[in-house]
């Protein structure tokens, strides 16, 4: 009853500063663009309440399913799921335990931190359909072959009007088609976060954990490493460090075949990000991309810089 009263209050008031209700102390948290986050504490509980944007991804449902699967697998690398309601409020909501630890929006700073992150991914990628009971969907973004990666790229391209294609895009897509991409047998299926943003990782006393599982599901674990390597938050990481990461990850999971998949996905995801940032530049000023958080004043400048960065990398790698 107290939890329901708390959720009713948050859904109705959407507090933007410290608040109290139903015996809980409430503190708004900084989250992503697609959710509203609150920390709610009392003598017995320390919770995070997350209202997600309503779309076809079923963000709250995916997150609750992934957190439940991790509990079934005996892994303490994420919050404990407590409650989820898709339809009782204007926005879907999930309640989970709060994680205490350090958080950084920057990439790992040294070998120790990179090893911690790789250890985390190795534990996560031990979760497979045979060791959990919860039924999971495919991750929002994952790939199993170069051909599927190309299809995903063209699905992204189809959302951008043809008359809005930047001039650089044609040459990159031509290179994608001309290159002979590697092939491989069906890769292993593992639980994937499908969101490598470093600010989602919590450096806890007993190892790293992570939050924000709204894109999660089954996928090729090698793709998740390539997804991290191409994520905008990791733009400052050197090519030498990525070579180190690929080697360390393949050793950690005992899958030498992961290397060719990582490298293939990496190149194709660079092209994907070129298209994605072209979409941002087209959609955001037109209100096509709806978000729960207001855009930063310099969004256009920073988005253009990222677009240019990915164009340059794609030209080098494809």
C-alpha cells in the first residue's frame, strides 16, 4: 500500500526537488533522455523508481525481465527487481533496489578499471537460455552476422528521408556493399545489456554492477563489445586500447572466434552511427524524436561533431 501511494504521488506530481510521501524521502535523480528517475528511502527500503517513455520497446518490461533473469542466474551484478507496472500510470514504471557506488560518465581510466569492466561483461555473458527460466526477447540492438548487420544499417537509413541524406553517406554505403565481409557459424546467444554507456555502471565495493536495462535481451555477446567500442561515450578511447580490450575479452570468455565477429560488427556499427547521427540532425529540430528530458543548448554543435567523427572512422575502417 505504501509503495502504491508513493507511485501515485510521483506519477501525479513529478517532483523536481527533494520531497516526502508515504514515509519515503524522495530525491529526483539524473537519468537518461527517456525516463524519469527517483530515489525513495525509508527505514527499511532504498529504492529507485523509474518511469520510462511509452513506446514499442516495452522498456520497463525488458528491464524487469533482465533483472529477474540475473537473479535466477545467481548473479549480483544489477539491481534487484521489486515491482513493475506497464499500464497503471501514464508512463510504465519499474521499481528496483538502489545501488551504492561510484559512477563516471568517462571511459575506464586504466588497466584495472578495464579489467573490472571485462570481468563484468564475462559474468553477464554467462547468462544463456539454458540457465534462466524467465522468457527474454532479443535485445533491441544486436547482430548475429554481417548480413544482418547490413540489414540493421539499412533499416536505420530507411528512417531518414532520401533528400536528407548527407553527401558523405553515399560513399560509406557503397564501401559497405563492396567489401567482402567474413562469415561464421551461428554465434552463442547470451544476455546483453544493449546499452554500453559508462554512466550506467556502478563501481560497488564488491565489484561492478550496472543499471538501465531497458534495451536488454538475447544477443551475440561479441556484438556487445563492438557496440561499446563504437558508442559515443567512448570516442576518446585509442585504437591501441581497443586492441587490448578485444584480446582481454576473448581470453576472459574463452571464445577465440569472438574476435572476428567483434571486428566485423565494429566496422559496420561505425556506418550505423553515421546514419544515426544524420537522423538526429534531421529529427531533433523537427520534434520527431520525442524525449522526456529537454535537449542541451549546444545539442546541434555536439551532434554535428559526433557525426563528423563517425564519418572519419567509417572511412578508415570500411
